[in-house]
C-alpha cells in the first residue's frame, strides 16, 4: 500500500497541479528519504527546475524536469505527496519540502510525508537510469500503462508453477498490483489464491485478464482505497472510496457478498495475507 490505483491517482494530481511549476527551493529533513544519494544531491537536482511531465511505472512515480534530469518517488508503505499552503503547519513526518512557484491559486509547497520512512525521493539522469534506479528497468508489464493482452498474460502464467497470488504480486512480472487488488481480482475471476499458475485454463486466464483491467480501472475511477489507517490520501489530502467495493480484502469472517453462502477466509503465503471465499473460489 499504496498500489497502482493510488499511485495513478497521485500522478494525475501532480499532472494537473504541479506540471509547469518551478521548484524554487527544497528542504530535506530526514536523510533516510534520500538515502540513495544525499540531501545535497536532491536539493541541487531539484532547485530551479520546472516539472514538465509526470509518469508512472507500477508503483513508481517519475517526473521529468526541464534540466534533463528526472525525479523518482516511491511511496512504499506510508508515503504521501501533499500539495499544501506554505503558511499551514506541516504534518508530522514531513521529510522533503519543495517550494513551488505560484500559479493561479497562489504559492504552494509539495510535501513528501512518510511516517515509516520506507519511501524514497531521488533525482537521476535518465540516460543512466539502469545504474541509478535499476529497479525501474526490472519492472514487468504495467496493466494500465502498457499494451496488455490475454496472450501477454498467458505467456506470464502458463510456464510458472508458483501460486497465482504470488505471481500477481511479483513486480518483475506485473507491475503495480499488491495485496489488496490481487485479492479482489482473484475473487472476481473465481480463482483460488493458492492455485498453481500453470494449471489455469485459457478461459480462466481470460477471466483473470479482464478482472485485472476492470478492478484496477474501477479503483482508479474511485481514486484508490483508503483503509482504516488513513495513510493513503491523494495530492489534496482527500480519501479514495474503492474500499467500499472490496468484496474480500479485509473481510475475513464475513459472509461473502458475491455468493451469499461462503464465509471469507484469511490465509498467509510468503509472509503476505490473502482473503478468499471458499464457495466462489474453490481450491
């Protein structure tokens, strides 16, 4: 958390509210957030630049700067990007502050807030991305940003004996899907999370492909899922609402709303919890 829909929601906010604005000055308050380089490298790399575009790869945000450099932001478990009034009190755990040039709405600060400090902000040279941010090159297909066909999914699924739940979580295969959306996708596709990927039939893979697109697309339209911890919010501090449509995630012990007969169960695989209905998703 956040996953693809949440990061895409933040990206759209940045595209609308930050692209075209100059970063006047930068503050860094926690070195762990810039651990890949240094506070000085981030300050020097951002100060005086203008954001020209914001893209997303899986769970990673990548903004292009007019200097020719780019900045990568990974929110990881608890990171937030917030557009804030410069005169307002800063939230706790604000580790990076970018003071933006005024636009029609006046001045603003772009804040990187991260209570657990797993997130990261780094400026890099796109010509040397493979060396400076190698994880970007290792990402698999992005279901919403790349061409993504049933044949593409079959090629990923058919040769692998791993559990389908773990395959969906493998960012080197499919980028952006995490624990929440893999549970929801598998439930709607009527596939048990423990099923070996190479046992899926072509009809099952077609269902899976459709639900990957449908679930992620619907979650983006609902601006992501904000859970009880409230850690995910969009650029303006607003909550998502797709959590109201969760059918299995976080609902262990409840009656299944799809079939009305099964009781949602919770299991653990690879240190990750998962949820399923034993009636809708037979082993």
